């Protein structure tokens, strides 16, 4: 089968690799659509600790089951499915505390290689995080299951409701998913970003206010009558922006730090702001099986329109050019159709 191999930062090769055979409990899926994401782009530009090189990459996908191992009864060969690339072990100390996203094995046993003709899903994924694709959902839309689950994980626990104010920092694909989910909950949403084209997309998706990062402080004050927003979602992974995020939230508000900084990064916050204004800083990472189920329900019920985030469709052999475009700031997400 053909597989995209990230050989080193800036270099992707299409290689002929062996077609895997599913063992007991496993599923072999023919990839129908795989989406680019920010983690993939970081790996392409500078490498990433969670994406070994040289090696396969890509983890947002949907497809059709073409083979299955013994013991798989929930699915049949030919079923169109949507899935994520990991699942908790259910036995470690964190899983026993129901902190499934923090499972001790979840990153070690994650599946990479969606930028390929086929992908093998291990037993724990097949049993917990694979769903049949609804007929009304195309394969590109279905491939949003994983990134949407990550957004759901950080937002669902907050109880955002109609009338709440939300500020999203970063108008990339994750920031735009935050925007759509917050709007679906009835919030008034403000968003900022560097690319004007992405801000225009945000406006079409329902953003109440869009503005340049240089205008953020003044614009937030104006939009909230000086109060500050209820929730901030930081989606850039830039240390300076992490630190500035507390400048936009009201007293008693919450800042969710979604964007991941480089390993070893340290940040500094003003202690008096956090203490006297009771600011909550919340990290968020990955997702749980319940988050995946919620994501599936959102996509199935068409609560949000993810099509607006797909900037184009390319063949597997053109994947190098796709990532060069993303590196140059062209587009939001691309669908790779092997």
C-alpha cells in the first residue's frame, strides 16, 4: 500500500509499505479521507515529540472496513466508519479514576498513518472509538471526529450557556471549531487571528466580533463594557499569548489553554490577577470516549458545519505540496483522498 512517510522536517516521501493484516479484535480500514491538522504541520515544520521520524503520520480520518480480526462482532466488512486514533487502556491508575484522556498508555499506543491507503486500528480503538458513518455525512465531514472531540473535551465541562461571552485566540482550524461549538451553545463569540481570510471565514461561521490581535485589549473592553469575557480559549500555543490570555477575562472567569507550547516552555502570570480576581487557568488535553461520542452526535446531527474548514482536496501523492501551502499560511485544513 502507499503511505506518506515524514522522513524529516520539511520532507514527505510516498513509499510502498506492507499491507497489515488485522489480529484478533483489530480492524483494517481503507482510508477515504484524511485531514491535515496543526500537530501534523508542527511536525512538518520543526518535528514533534509525539510523531517519530522517519515514520507515517496523520490521525484524522474516515473510511471503509476491508478486513477484521477474530472476535470483532460490532462491524462488518464494507461498513463505512469514522474513528479516532487512540483509546484508553481502562486499567491504569488514571483510567481507574475515569481520567481516560490521561491514560498512561494512550500516547504510546496511538495510531499514526492516516495519510495512507489503509490504516490498522488496534483492539482498544476498535472496541471504544469507532462509529458507523451516517449516510448523510460525507467522508471528509466524518474525518472531523477526532479534532472535534478534542474541542468538546475542553469546552463541555464548563457549562457554557446562552448569553455567555467567549473569546477565541487563534482563527486556525481548532479556533474555528471552538467558535462553532460555542455558538451552538448560544454564546456571544469574539475571535482574533493573524490571517484576514480566516477571520472572514470566522465571520461567516457566526462570530459576533472579529479583530486583529493588536486591537484585542481595546476591542474586548468595548464589546463587554469593560467587564471582560467569561471564557478565553487560547488556541495558538504561543507562550506570550498564553501569558496575555488572562488580560481578556473578567473576574471569576476561566482561561482554557488549548494550544500546546514547545516542550520545556515556561510561562509567567501575574499572581495578584489570578488570586484576587479568582481566575481559573485550565489545561486541556486529548479526549475521552464520552467526548468522542458527543463529537459523533454533533456531526451526525449537523449541529456545526465543518465543510467551511476544508480549503481543498488533494491526492496522497501531492501531500508535500499541501503542507507547503499550510506552512505558507494558505488555507485552513485540507482533505487528502488516497
